[in-house]
């Protein structure tokens, strides 16, 4: 499989119909099939064009000549009109440059190469007849089927099965594997065949000609006969362009060789279908007068192959199109990199002039870029600004949320906090052709996962064509922040963030010193000059939004909670201290279902709402009726003024913006913070999640225990799980009440008027399948996964009924066609207030259910649930109740499956720490912090003296899963861990023998201390260091040692130059027998090691006694401080030296680089050879 999961018929990606009229708009650099007049009109329709186009008389005079010459333009898909409440009915006069762009686009129609989307790639020589037309070409040599399940070689039609190229069910392939590490936009096979037929042999001749041109650097290429007309056109355009450039320059002079080079590149790119790497050294390109006109100066930054280039404007660097028009103001040059660029030399990168990098962090829900951690560490170390991106494989909202959590986990793993990022976290959407509505859900779910975890600076990456087709909604355009277009000009500029910040990926053929091979180049900056560039830019906020254009939402009069969408409704609009004081500013607070969080909405005759707090009786109003950004929201006695009137606007997915009737401003959560007590304010609409609110009914009463859910029109018909199935993805239905557990549900509050709904029989939660936002999507049960698709907003349906709105999709649980007969399956549908969407939730007692004999599993489930709160989730050491100096440990800290669990004296290592987590039933799982493996009953069956070891986490849903689960029962002696296989057996210390290596096993529960454990917090800092020093006292012998790197034993820890001074640096050097490479090991009474240089008598010391990652190590006069003390821990035949200040830091070889002079430093323990020393 390509994606790493099995494609299901219901999940197959629907391909966009490939009609000849739609094709041109589909691709990043496609040529629009339209007349010159239509092209010019489209150019005028984009407001952004007006601010950047510059006109001069000299250029006007040459338009006709350029048109007759047939100047080709390789990239002419024009922006669609920006969203507007009215359409333009009168067209402004067409400017000369607009005419020129239109003419060149029209001319290029006949000359474009077949891969407009991938301009550096030549046509394939052959596509096997067996490959279907509805497949896509996804690389120079490969095609993929419409359902993304099969990959073929283009030339032979042979199916590709190499996991490195197509992935496995558990591990998706790297998305760039099929294109040799380069980006490649998908192209329909049918279209490629058409282009091949049109191009014929002359197309191949053009490719060969351009290759020769690239190799020779000779502008006089040996063209085939099929190229003569295009060659002549290109030469004509060069001479005309040189004349135009000279005329355009105020000084009347210009670097004409550079201008010729730029035009030659642009012309060749269109005619030949592949292009040379363009670097315009010292190019001086003038700009004419305009709104933001400024002087232009030379730059050595690389432009692209079509003449887009670097210059200056309004006193700062700028990136310009091939005509010299500024596209990016106050611009900086960024490269984006992945593992396909290997491990860069970051010293060279820093000196290259590159101003920042964007680092691929991973892909899909589990893919990891193998260079990401190194690249992030090096960018931080060298002070190079950076952002990150994740490549998406998501087909629906649920998968996108999982990708979001994967992104969060990688960022945390690599130590990237929001404040570390100079650019946003980008979401790369370029793999599937999905409906825009599906991409809305995908983007929203990924956004929700990142924002809920503190990463607020987010943006989308896509090509121009994708923004104009598959990502063509206001929501997705609002999230746009980075665009790919390898052309002469940028034709997507719908960036409207308050900071006006965006990036143009303008070339895939760049070169940067220190980075191997070609690299993508990007100009990041602003749509127009700003006063404080590169300060506090946000990638997701949108300025200039007219909220009045968004649909108005009407809700029934009634009482509601107003929950913030920032953290999925866990905090709500709140009146501080439930006060009734006038002019009191409002805040947010954790949902508590109290009256000061309830609001009565009353619809006025003009469609607005008055919103009155139930507890205080005061109305929500704009302070002083002033429409000012940042103005507090307050309560005041109702007075009917406009300051107390509000309009509800659709924010999508059932959420709303709350707009003041005073004007174009909405209620906003200050700073996006959900901290208790954070203020609520008025702010310009920016479509950020901090301005989105979830309305849930506060009048709905949900039973706290067991409940059945009846159809409002047939009280004997209830929600049911067919055949009492317990598996995932079983669709819920309506069925006659039969008093079984399969018809019983438990509601758990996750916010004001927000719930999860668990089936009592299976323990699984009701959700919308795959997080879909489609009408008709099924409602099913699935194990808890934390997604919004498993959360439900309750709405009062009147007469004691309840409506259930999905938090993710905003649609309501519905009985199709209101058919309540047995077996009618539940679905989601847009709210319509019908009886098909109204239900009664009825509390139950045990006597209401049919008597039934519980299975052993049901009894264990109940026992686990009853002890769910005996211990909280967290990280613990499990100390023996008889002697707390001995704890549960993994033999030798081994990471191998089936490494034995045992008792061992406390040594401060992570092999003695356990992450304790509960599942939805209340069972406990223990994961070893050091090894990442799970405590497991080794045989999978409970019994007397059955051994316990560790094993990789099992993802099974059958009975075998319980070999890794326990019931944590609190007793007077401590915590007893009962086996989830059979609760009559407990985790037991063999004979309660308090000694290192005593075995741990299962034994019949007997209430003795051998089965009781005291939970202790992990040791940290110096306390952990003291325990480790004592435990590993005898592992390294006192005396003289040379410490060779485990990465290459020819190199050892050495004193720089053998100098005797304090603060002399420690580095790596090839063994030479000198005493400066000899270290005297000595232990103190606690077991700490001091390493004294045999030549100088000074100690190995952490610079400035700071335990931070990357801190330098030098020699210093002995002072008995912790900065000079170490814990030597044997790992195989080597030692790891942990700092006595904080043993999570160890002696490390910088960047694992084995070479003379490589620095020795302090770094977090990562288990690599760079931290192991043989002595």
C-alpha cells in the first residue's frame, strides 16, 4: 500500500473530473485556456494586482512588438477574483504590463511543455498501455492508481512493491520517495498521454536541446527543426526586452547581460520544457514608479529559472517578478529542507547568506523525517531562524487530527516550543484531490490539535492551483501562508493576515553552501511594506475580513452556554464571582454549569440577539458602545441599545462568530488564552479560533448514571449496538427496547453542555465515522481517541427532547427519513428541528435491565471501572512496601522484548520509572520510561508463578490485549496490581526477598506486603544524581584512562593544545599518546567520578556550571563542585558520563562528527554512539 493503510471502498478518494476546460486551473503553473482579453480581465479582477503593477511609457510602446514576437510566459494561470459581496461591472483600462502578461500567456499556450506543474521534468518516453487513464503520474518514473492503492512503473506497467517506495500498512512511505526526493505535483495519466501525442519527437528534441544548453551554458543551442520557430521567438523577445529595460530605467542604463539572461531563462523555460539553474549574479533591474516604488540595487541571492529575482524596494530587500514588479516586500531568503538533503554542514549554511530554513518534521500520522531532529538542533545552535512543516496524507478530519497530534508529539520530542519558531508550523496539503469541504474539515482538525497544545502560529502550504481548486474556500484561503509557484510571477496573492506576512516558494533548483544537491528556495516577507517587519508575525490570523459576508445563524430563544472553541469547549464565557455589578468585565473560566455561565438568548425583530446572563440578569454589551479593537466586553442592565445587540455568524462546523451590531467586530478571547480569568474583548474579525464559540443548551438535563436514548416519535425504539458487538466501527442503530447492556449509555461531561457518549456493553464511544463532515455519514462506536468527532453538543429540542450536534462536523444525529423501525441506522445530517433529530434521555436503574449472567470480562470491566480513581495517571517509581529502597526495574535497562521485570535497588535511571495510564474501562497500562516497552504477562495467561516481562505495546482488540493491562487497587498497604486476565492474581515479589535481581511474577492474591507497592515520584536533579552515583559506584575503576569515542576508537577526549590554563577547551583528537589525552579517574565517598587531566592536573568541568543542552566543557582548577563530578554508567563495553548537576545531561560529541577538533559538550541523553566512551 502506498499510504500505509488499506483503502476501503467508502474511503476511496474521489478523483476530480479531468475535463479539458478544468485542467488548466488544476495545476500550479498551468496555462489558462482563454483569450487574451479574458486573461487581462482576470488579472484586473484580483485587487492585489493593482498595488504591484507598474506602468511606464517605454513599456507601453513595446507591447505590440512583444506580442508579435510571441514572447512566451511559462506561468500564466491567473488569480480568480477575490471574494467580494459584489461583482465588478466596469473594467478599468488594461495596463501595458497586463496586456503583456496576457499576450505572453496566450503565446505560451502553443509552446508549453507537458509538465507545466513540474517544469524541470521531461516527458516520459513511454507509458505502458496497461496503466489506466484515471491513474496519476507521481514522479518521473511512476504512476499511482485512482484509489492510491497501486503504484506502477511508467515504462513497463510493472507493479511496484518496494516498501521504501509504497510503504506498508503500518509505515507509510516517504512522500518524496517516488520522485527521488523532489516535489512532484500529480498529473493525470490521460493528460500526459495527450501531451506526449501532441509533442511527438520534437518535444524530445527540445528536451535534449535544453539539456545541452544547460551543460554548455551556450545561448546558441543546436535546435531541431521543430524548435526553430520557438527559438526565433525567444531571440526576438530577448532583444525587445533589453530595449524595454533600458527605456524603463530612470538612468537609462541597466545590466543588460543580466536582463538578457533573465529573459533567455524565461523564454527557454517555456519553449524547451526544462530549464537551467538560474542565478542572476549582481543583477541590476530597475522598477518604475508605483504605489510602493523604490530604488533597486544589486543582489547575489538566487532568483528562479524564469527571471523572478531579488532586488530592493522602499529601502529593504524585495523579491520581484520577471518584469521587476515587487511581489514580496521586506523579504528574506529561506530554504526548505528534509532528509533528502542529508545532514547539512550548518557552519557553511550560516555563512552562505541564507536567512532561515523551514524543516520538514514528518509526514502522515507516524512518519518521521530522519534529519529533522538534527536540523532543528543545529538551526537553534547556530541562531538560524526556522519554521517546520508536516506533509499530510489525511483523507478526513479524524486522520488530520491524528496528524496534528503527531506534529505536536514531534515538536515536543525535539524540544521545539512555540517561542522557538520564527515562522509558523505549516501543514502541507498536496497529495490528494479531495473536495474543498473535506479539506475544510482536514485543516480545521489539524488546527484544533495544534492550537489546543499551545501552537497558535499555523499556516497552510500548497501550490497556486491547489489554492484555486481543491483548497478554494474562505476558510482555507484564510489559512494560506505559503505558496509554491515556479514561474515568472506569483499569481496567488490572497494573503490577508494582519501582519501581511507570507512566503513564495519560487524555485526547486536552488543551491546553498553546506546543503547537498538542489534545494527549494523561498522569499518570505510582506504583501506591502510594514512598519515593524518580522516582529510578531502570525501565520493564521486574517485581516480585512468582512464578517457581514458570513451567513447569519438563527437559534431558538433559550438558555445557552457560550463555550470557547480554542480548547474544544472546556472553558466558557463567565461573569466573575457571579456578581451582578454593572460595567463588570467578562472573562472565561473552566466550565462549571453554574448560572454565571448561562446566557438567555432572545431574538429581536431585526434578527439580532440580546444576550442576558441568567445569574446576574445583566446584558452582554460593548463597553461605552465604542467600536474599538481591544474594548472590553462587560455586563450592564438591559437597555435595548445597539451596544447590547449581537448577530450570530457561521464559523463553520456548527460554531459561531458573535458580531456586535455596532460594526465589523466580534467577540474575541484575548491572546487566545483559555486560562481561568482571561479577559474577553472586541476585535476585528480574523477567523482565528479565538473568535469561534460553541453554543450548547444549559436547560438540558443529562442523567449522571446509566441511560437509554429514545426516539421522540417512538418511545419504545432506542439507540442500540447491533448484536451487542464490542468491536470498533460498528454502526449504531434504532431498535426495540430489550433491556440489554447494548442499549445502555453513559454520558461524561467534557465541558458545559458537551459530552462523550459511551456504550455500556462495549465501553466504546459514539462518533462520526472518520471525522467526516458529510451529510449522511454514519454514527458508530469506536475506542476513545480524544478527537472532536467523539464529542457531542446538546441542544434543547423542546418538550423534554434533546438534539445531539457533533462538535467536529456541526451536524446532528438523525434517523434517516424518520424511520424508527428496527435496524434503522443512525447518521448525521444538517439541523432541521424534525422529530428525526429529537431524542429523550431516560435515566436507568439496575432493576430496569434484564437479569443476565455477567461474563468474566464484564466482571473485570466493572472491577476496573470501580478502581479507576484509585491512582491518577502519571510517572511513578513502584517501590516495594517492605523496603522502599527497592523498586520495579527492567533487567539491565534492556530495550529488548521479553527483558525481565525484577526488583532492584534504586539507581535513579529511567528503567525504574513507569508511565501509568488508564484506558476507557479503567484498566491500567505501565510503560517503562527508559525502554518504551509495556509491563506484560509473558505467557499471555494468568497462573501461579507466571513470569512478567516487557513487550512492545500491543494494538490488538481481542483478549490478548489484557496481558498488558492491570487493575490498580488501593489498599492499606499500598497499591496492588491485579492482572486484567484474572483478578485473582497480582504482581508479586518472589518470596518478598529484598535483594537486587529478585524476580517479579504473578501469584494468587494473598494480601501480603509482597504484592503491595508504594508509588513514588521520579527522582530529578541532584537527588537522581546521588542515587545514580551510589548505584554505579564500582562500574568504572579508579586510575588512568584514555576515553575513545564509540563512534571511532581512533579518536579520544583531548585537551586543546595541551594548554594548562583554566577554561582550556575539551575536544576530540586522534590518539597520539600524549598525556593531554590521559585522564585520572577518582571516586568520592558518594560514588561520583572526577576526571583529572594527567598533563595539567585540572578537572573536566562544565562551563559556568550550567546544566543546559549544548553547554561547553573545559578544564578548570579542582573545586569539588558538581560541575566537576560525573556518574559513569556502563553500557555494553562503553561508558556514559552523566552530569552530577542533572544526570539527564551527558558528555557528548558535537553533531556526532568524528574529526580532529570536534567540540565536546553537554547534551541530553539520547543513547547514541556520540555519548559513549570506551576506556
